[in-house]
C-alpha cells in the first residue's frame, strides 16, 4: 500500500520527477518526461506495479525489534533529499537526487554513520504503469584490461522501445518477481546505486560518477536560487539583552555549549558528513539542554515577527524552487503536478491527470518568476505559451500537453487506485472546454510583461489579437468555470471578469504602448462586460458578488476580481463578498473550500476538502485590504498543513489530517508566493 501523500518527497531533473516516500520507496516515476507512462506506479497500486525500495531491514520487518526513526530534509535550496535512519544506536544516511547534467537518472547513496545497519533493497522494474514486466539481463563488467570487474556489473531491463539500466555497489536480482537483497553498511562505508532510462535502440548511457553529479546538481540548484533576493527592509533586528546579546545568539550559544561538551550527533544531517558520532549519555544531554534552555531570552514581539517573516521567505523560496522543478527543460512547459489520479477526497471520484499544462498556471507563473529575477524561466514559459496558442488561438484549450499539443483523449488505467480511489486516469478530457479565465489570464500576464519592459515580437502580439477576437465572441457565454465543474454550463462571474481583463489589456497595449489594434472595439467590449458583471454578477439582495449571473452562491474565484484590477482590494462590494465567503465556504480552521458543492452543479456532490489555492487567495485579500494579522494567521495555517519539506497538494482533509490530491501542485505554490509578496517581504 502507498504511503500518505504528505510522506512523499519530490526528486526532479526538470524533465521528469520521482516521488520517494518516508519509508524509502520510490513509488512513482515517469520516464523520460513528466507525462510519460510510469516506470514505478506503486503509488496507484501495489508493489507489483513497480517500485524501488531502499531502507533498513528493520523498517521492513512487520515487528521491528529496534527503535526506528528518520530525519529528512533537502540540502539547502535544492531537490537533493537526505534521510537519516536511526536504528537503535546505529544510523545511516541516504542521499538521493536526479542529476541535472543530462539524461534521466535517479541516484541513491547510502552512507554508514554510526554502528552497523542492514539495508533492504528491492527493485521492481516495470513499464506502462505496471502492465509490462521487462526482460532483465545481467551484464558482467570488465576493466580496461578486459578482465572481469564485478564493480561495473549492470542490470538492463528492456521492453519494446523502453529500457532501464541499473548499476550499483551491490546489485539486487531485479528479476520479474522482484527478488530483494540485503547488505550491511558500517560507519564510514558508502554504497551508490543509479537507475537510468534510455531508448532501447540505443546503448546504455555511461555510468554516473556520484560525487561529480552531486556537486554539479547542487551548484545548479544553488545558482538558480541565488537569484532570489528576499527583501529585508522595514524589519527591526531582535532586541538585545542587557549584555548586548540577541535572543537568537543566546539560543545558538547555549546549544553549541551543550553540543561541544557532550558531542551530541546533531551533525548527522550536515552535508558531506560520513564520520561516526561519539556515544551520548541521553540523560546527561537532556539535563544540560534544559539548563541551557532556561538561559534563553524570550524573543520580543519584533523578534517573533522577524521569525515569522523568515518562515514566509523560506516557504516562498521552496515554492519558487518547486516551480523550477516543474518547468520542463525540454519544452518550457509548467506541469501542474507530477502525478495523476491522486484523489481530492480519499475514495472519491474526482481523480484527474495533472501531468499537463494549464494556460492559467503558466501565465500566473510568469508573473512570479519575472518578479523574482528569473528571466530565463519567464522566457521559457512565454515561448511555450506562444507555441501552444499557435495551435489555433481562436479555439484555445485550457489544458495542453507538455509540448503544446492538444490531447483530449482520457483513458482508464487498470490500476487499483490510491487507497482504492477510482477511476485512475491517463489524459485530461477537460482540455477542449472553453474557460474564460485561461484566455484572460494569458492577456493579463502579457500586459504585465510589457509593463516590465518585455517587448512584443512578430508572433506574440498577433496571437494576442487573435485571442481578443475570440474573446469578443464569448461575452455572456456560459462555460464550466475555472474549476472545471461537470454540471450544466453557466455564465460565471469570474470567467466574464477575465474577459474584461483581456479587453482592458488590449486597450492598454494600443493606448499606452502604441501597438496596432482596434482599441475602440475592445474598449466597448470591456465596458459592456463590466456593466454586466456589476449588475448580473452582483446580487443586490445579498449585497455581494456571486458565482454565476443571477445566482446566490459564492466561490473563491471571486477573490481574483481585485487581482486583475476590476475592483480595489478594499471596495465595499468586495469586502461584502469576502464576508459571504467566510459565512458559507469557510472551514473552522480558517481555510476555505473552492465553492459550496452541496448541490449537484459540480457533478461530484460532497467531494471536496479545504483548498490551498483558494485559502492563499483569501490570505492575500486579507493582507492587501488591511487585515494583515488575519492574512498572516491564515498563511500560518496553510504552512502548517504543508508537508515537512514545504510541499503542498491541492487540498487538505482535516477529518483525516492528510493532504489530498495530486502532489505537489504548482498552482498552490504560485499562490503562496503571491501571498508572501503581499506582505512586502
């Protein structure tokens, strides 16, 4: 059975990704692209659908005789995952990542830290979501003199056009029955394993040198994250005590005193450490730690605020890193998530394939990448949008494949599903439905790019004009909203508002930037749509905006009205809408649902959990309308529900205390960046 969604960590090479669980099993891996058929699919099935398990033997035993615990984290500002396993008095560290130096490879390294640990290693190679068992051959290695060299042995699994090559210091059988092996790691020892995908009509790729790949990958992630420059203005430093010492310095000094005197093995997570730590008298350590803690100065209010701000900045950086991890180096597309069919409600039917690219997500991502200095990634996203739009801009899709292709065929996969949640889907059948928000968001973002000095070219402005022509034909037309509901189409206020934003962007392009176009027509369309929104999308009796023209329900998409400039953040009509949202679709935690799905307009009655994106939009609304403390409180709630590595799915089940939905989700992290930006950090 698969792990809880929050127990997974993402590995990425910016062309595809793998999910590794806290229990040491890679249960999801598509190769060579994000949207390829899965090599490991145990996430949506069982072990026989493919997985790669590497963990202490004691953790696999039904009744472990030793105490087992783990500590994991990414190396700073990377997607290099480090997990330390503590088995009784012994420990090992597993470092795993996908090299950024080309090819499609997963690297896993096991280091002995203290004592001796027996590792369990199981490799179940599969293709096509577990349906195809490859033919596995073991090839003996030879040295330069032509003599047998077991250290260069390799396993090659092949099936039709696909192949995998596995190399390692200790090879498992890797046969169709997924036989496993065990090996023992002592302090100071190190074992490295690599799994690489290649086309079966090619030769296997060259072996990966662990240290070279690790160093290069860390440098590449670091170079990208170095562009992130968090603001520090308007923050007060922590107040010093009478001796001139800050609370933070007191904490650090106290901890160092204890660690230096008793050499507590807190250094086990330090990068590159493979030395054994001395034995520690736990009772003595706890005694001294308590004494040190009593000497710590209680932080001031400004100190607590600074600490909270640093937490927000850290979360924003991890979100920006996630966006980079989900942008295809090959095509420039932003994949919405690396998974398919993880249910928004456990056991429910709202299970979709998120290994696609939503125009809305790409447009929003461009805003945040450009705002944080990532011009190269912004250009990649922009060029992808132009190629996708060239696939008939008068009939745009909301969703495209990673190369900008249209793929409207939705298939059912013969997999059990995550905890039995059916159906399991491949493909996204919602792409052919018109969504006004997608068209509008693209034009809004291109307007932002112009304002930032990004020039239009021979392709970009003509395509935008084609979009504007398409928009004139959609005024007052029903759709299924940005939430892709399955009930009867309706005229959604948010969809029409995004058309308003599209026309406004077109008018500005002509009036303010001198581009050619029929500004008078677009101006008339803009004003017509605005009047409709303010009359038909506003319920006079309730005194607030509503989801659909003439309706009475609200949904979280209305929180985007000030984001596009249709209303001021503190407009009384908008504040009344926020109040209505709080009254009708807010969870007791403070998070909100996308909409009230107690009726049947969704097609999935009762299948919804509080929504991260919607809640982050509400947090931004609070902050920008003068309710900063409410915004911070909601932002804290959201961050508390992300997993220990700072990753989010679309929703959270408070009943089950679990993340739900495809993981990790790009739009949730885009929205988090926006909320932190609203704080001016």
